[in-house]
C-alpha cells in the first residue's frame, strides 16, 4: 500500500524527451526557441497525463461546488478524500483508456460528494479499476443488468450468447470466461462450479435442467452492486459526460 503513494517513475520516452530537449538547447541561435517549441508540442507523457487528469477532476469539482459552497473546504480537511484522490491519480497516470479514467474520476467525485461508503471499499474499487479492463467492466454491467434473467442458466455458452445479444460486444469465449473468473476472484460475482464450461472440456456428470425455484447459479454480490453504483453508475457520471 505504501508503494502505491509513490509517484510513477519516468518512462523511457520521458527520458528520451529530456535528452532531446537538452541536445536542442545546445544548438546555437535556434536552441532556445526550438526548446520552447519542443516543450509546447511534446510535453513529457507523465506530466501531460497528470495535467489532463487533474484538470478534468478540478473542472468537475468546480461544477459540484456550484451546488455546495462548502465543498472545497470540506474535502481539503477530509483525509479520506485526500487518500482516494492520491490513489486514483496514481492509477490514472498509468492508464490511457477513457472508460477507466472516467471510472476513477467517478470514485473521486462520489467521495467528494460524501456518498457513504466504507473507506476500505473505495480504495479497493480503485485497485479493481486498475486491474480490470474495460471489457471486464462491460461484463460486470451486463451481469448486473440481467441478473434475474441469467441467474438460472446452466451453461457458459448460454451466458455468452446473452452477453453478445444484449451488448453487441465481440469478445472471444476464452476472454469472456476469463473476465467472469476475474470478477469471481474479486468477489464481485459468484458463479456456481456446476455451470457447464464451453464445449471442448470433459464434463464429469451431465447437468440437468434447473428449476425456477432452485438457487441461482450466477449472482452479483453485494460488493459487486456497490462497485456498480459507486464506480459505474450512469447517473453519477452525468457531470463527466455532459461536456
């Protein structure tokens, strides 16, 4: 956890950027102006990402402040908000995917709003956003929105077919299974071991039809629902997507 608070180390391209800037500055006459042009066009990637992230967060916080004059004073004194912002910033600088940056910003904004959620879960959700791909998040959203419909399916192929029908996202069956396993490993969903795998593997016992009164084979956990509500909820993201 301590290491996650450290600023990211400069990447190789940042080192190259610094070297080229130094070389240009040694050129007689045009050196100075050339460096300025170089800096203006090619800001080091880490600084560019950090500046873009902080500007986006600051703009949305400013919008929130329009309806809450005490917002800035409150979040400055809120150690939980500061921790969330630091963790989210560290992850944001290391990511380029818009879906993940939006999810991270949503966590920061919801913390600023004072939405009640355990601090441990907020930091855990930031880690999950970092570890999971946008496709993972789409699979989780699908499972949440169709939870009752898919609860009693008995085959991954059925679940995959429903996913493609609802989302039109073309994931391979292997990646879809991997996404489900990753969500399960993080306690965001629970999947019964009786759910029949995709064709190609030996099945020990044939599965029988599951009655409507049986326990579900697929559920989104309480933590999974909280993740959806706090990180991916569309209503919460309206501030970010309205521009």
